[in-house]
C-alpha cells in the first residue's frame, strides 16, 4: 500500500464523465487573443521570450503543442482557460474555456489532442478529449478521489485509467474512443502502461523497492498475463516506434538502458549512474520528442536524490547514438518536438536552449 501511495503522487493524473462525440468542423479557425490584463504582459527579445503572469492566474504550463506553441492553463474571472502562447508571433490563443476546475492537462505525442482532467469535487472526475483547435471530441466521468492514466503513444483513442477511491482501493479500465467502449480489467498493479495496441505492461514489484520488478504483458483480448522474462525493471516506456527499458544493476549502482525498436530489429544500449531516495531507485527525467527520440537528464555520479550539489547531464537519445548537450541542475523537463528547446523546473519557468546549452528564466510571476 505504501508503494501505491508513493507512486501515485509521482504520476500524471487524469480522468472523466458522460460519453459523447463531436465531429470536428473542417474550418481551421484560430482565434488570436491579446493577453488578458489580469494575466500580464509579454516581452520578447531576439532569442528567448520573457513572460510576466499574474501569480493567481497561472495554474500550470502543460507543454509543447508544436515547435512554436506552448500550452498554459490559466484562471481568469472564475473561468479556467486552456491557452497557447506562440513564441514566433508573441501572441496568445484561447483554445478552450470552462467553469469546471482543471486539475491537469496532457498533450498527446501526435500534438493533435489534449486530455483534460477536470473535477467539481473530491469524489468525482471528468476527462475531456480536446482537439487542439478547442473542440471537445468526447467526455468521460468517473467516481474517484485520484486518477492515473496512460495514453497510447500512437493511437490517441486508447487510454488506460486506474481510478482510486478514498480507501485507496482502485479500479482499472481500458477506454477505446473509436468504439466508445469502457472495459473494466482485473490487474495486480494499477500503474500499467501500453506495450502495443493489444497488450499492457504490468509491473510485479519485489518486496524491496531497490530490487526493481518483473515485467508482464496483459492481453486485453484474452485477459491473460504472461511473463516477458525481464526482471530488475524500474521503468519501461513505449514512445511510439521504440521502447525504453530501464533496469537496475545494484552491484555497480548503475541504471542499464535498452532502447529498442518495437520490431526488435535495432537497439541502442548504455548505462548511467544510479540515484536513490534510500528506499527505492529514482529514474532520470526524460522527455519524448519523437516516436524514435527522447531527451534524458541523468546523474553524473551515483548519489542520493537529496544531494543537489552535483550536476546532471542533458542528452538526446536516438536508436543510433547519444548526443550530449552539457551539464545542468536536475529538474523536470518538457522539450519541443525538434529538441531545440526544453522547459525546465516544476513550473516550467526555465527556458533551456539545448545546442549550445543555455538556461534562462522566462516566466515571471507578478505577486
């Protein structure tokens, strides 16, 4: 139970309400807004934008909708707005407005859809499948205190949800937006991930969090569980056309990476120093930028997570090689699809140019 509580607060949360579907109009209309007076002013120099926001207005920075647009969630006059800021034109666009509080937003890797987790109270949740131009495609609702979800990296119709209740019991569902079917499944670990369109990855953790887990595949079609033979697994992520495996070598205190094409024909392997928080290993921060590439921020030396005196190494990983950008402080990152810019920090307030590596604060809050 302790494991679930710890993992839960480190995970992306989302989910939602009544099912409905809306066709997307063919007219691609973009509403360019001036920045609301209660959000602030925007300045832009030749290289790095600088934005001043009202502290009470900014809820969160969701991430990159394209190489030019960054999506924000802001609160204005009792309404919750999903807005995008265009770096090149120094302008804002309102994508979506609601009176229901938005808990979190997630952008699909295809950059065509945004998943919004909204909630009117502590015991229920709604999920809005939002097209990038602001049209609600479908909605779901759940009874839940918290929600974990994993969105299929190439098929935005497929989402797996685990809904947690106040006693920390849970239910897990697979949703197929193409058929609007919501199917309950029985699994031993609620924090599952997509392996492909027919199988989910299930992690069977050892008694000690330092020993990693065994990896199993759950078949959605036959409702069967089979072992993959992989053990000491800390994390596995399907990024689209390739899968990232992270395993622990406890003797060497190293994270062992295997980046493998989905068909298994090509792979790239390397190791990084391991980081722990005494009770379990803490895997490095990564940001997916394409179906075959991601940006990784890993420790220079094996250490404890609380030791922030050491720098981490920022690099881009492909199936062919690793391109090292340089050293910086450990922090969450969200990178543009072309990998040229990353937003860093827990509020994504740092603008990180990757080549050459340079950091500068770009979001300022007006207290």
